[in-house]
C-alpha cells in the first residue's frame, strides 16, 4: 500500500550554529535513518519514501529544512526522526484514539507534497484548509488522507464535523489580547494550541472570539502558523504599519503561510491585498 503522509515537526527548535561546514538538513536526516536501519529513497522532488512493513510512507522535510537553515540546530532533526515512530505506520491508530486530536490546519497551496489523496478544502488561490490529527503528545501533525477514512470506517463529513467541534473547543479556550496603538485596536490571538493559532480564523466560532473587541467582519494577517493579528475591518489604513512585522515573521518562520491580508467574514475568507517583499 502506498501512502503520502505529511508529518510536521512541532518540537521546539533550540540552539544555533554558525559553522560554515555544517551538514545539510538532508544529510543529517539520512544519517539518522541509516543509524536506525530504516530504508528510504529520495524522489526527484526531494521527498523521502520510507519502506515500513508493507507501506511506503512519503515524508516531507520542507519545514525542517527551513528551520535548520535558519537556526543550524542539528539536534532538531535528530528529535524529528526520533519522534516519527515507525510503529505508528505499522497500524493506523484507531478512530476512537484519534478522534479528539482531529483538527484542521491552514496551509499554503504550493506545498511540495501536493494534495493528492489528502482531505482538504480550497480557501483562496494560495491557501488550503487541510484536515489533520496530532499525536497524543502534541509533537506531530499528520495530514488525513482518503485511505485513513477506510481504515477508520468514517466519512469525510464525519471528519469535517469532528474537526469543527475540536477547533471550536480550542477557540473557546483562546483569548484575544488588545493593544491600543495610536487609537488603533491591534488584536493578538493567544492560545495554548500554538501550532493552530493561524488556523483558528477558519473556525465559525472565530466570530464569537473577535467580534466583542473588533466587530465583524475583521481583517487578519497570519504570516506563519503560530502568529495571528486581527484589526477592525473599517481600520484598513493601519495594515500598512504591520508590513515589516508580517514579512519578518513570514521569512523567519519554519512554517510560513501567507503574506496576504485576509478578510474574515460570514461568507468565508478572502485575500484583499498582500505585503510586498522588503529587501
């Protein structure tokens, strides 16, 4: 059986190296696989096909490479390999065990693995809503694919409903911190579910979170997974002042999403502008 499973590391990245002779992220990753006796091959797109029992699992290092290029922390790659437990792939976890960890994640639409067989919804030309589940310890996100539905005996509708329920629960525990900047209300999303901070704008419950302080609809910027600013829809002039921060977060994050300004309303999410690159 062939599956493309996108597994994303949520481990903290610590330390920094400036050694000009340091190995590449791929060299370290391959070395760690070799140490563990895990067979693999590399596709022309730079994806890793790993043979685990009767399955071929495709793993993307896109975010890991980006983080390593930024921080030079080889231990982060070692931790990533250690936490991608091969026993997980030997048998898909039961639906009862996964159910409470089902989420959705806002992702860029040009992800190198593509979206074949993946459960997703198109949000804008550049953004997709991808249905995922996290590991019990919160260190990994796995994209849900069609074959998992067969294994679990559930429908796409059930996945969507479960994700909505779980994300609404996260929104209910989320706070919006408001800072007044020269009369402009800047809303900063604060949640313990940091990897899903930007994704909260996809939840219908997001309106209940932001409307008491910012009205509805609102404008939002989500340059990366763990960053989300909200401003009033009638205060768009203030967006220009956020450009430097948005570009910096987008460039430096291991999980960038978009430089676009998004309007979030009852009709959905619309890109109403984008920030240029600042050299």
